[in-house]
């Protein structure tokens, strides 16, 4: 992983290989989609926090579609954490906060 000098809303932007391509992402943030009915369940969010590094927190959400923004320490291994989160029964999807376009 390499670090860029670019910031996104106060977070460093990093680059890594993800799903077979090089991407830029916001260090210290993850986007996690909770499965229904867990979306409205505070206990589900607390269980998710238990598998995250110390000093992690849910920044916002869940929104109407079940997405939450998770704040991590800037030096956290985002890809390793995503792998861990995807094993949780409450989690439908976990992704880095990508700064790339679909094109």
C-alpha cells in the first residue's frame, strides 16, 4: 500500500490492489451494508464494532438502504478488516470508501 499526499475530508488517501485492480480509497473509512432486519438493531452494530480495531466507531447510518460509515484508525489494514467483516451474519457487504469512478 502506498500513501498519496491527497486528502479527502481530513483523511489521507491511499492506493491498493482491490478486486484485481489498483484503486484509491479513503484511509480510515469503510462502507458497510447491514442485512435486514439488522439495519435497525443497535446490538448488531455493537457486534460489528467488536471485530474492528480499537478506536473504531460507526460514524453515520444506517441509512434507508442499510449502509453505515465506519471510522477506523488511519493506519488500519482496510482489506483485512473487510475480510473479517464479511464473515459477520449482520453484514451484507463491506467495501473501502473508493475514490474511483465506475468508468
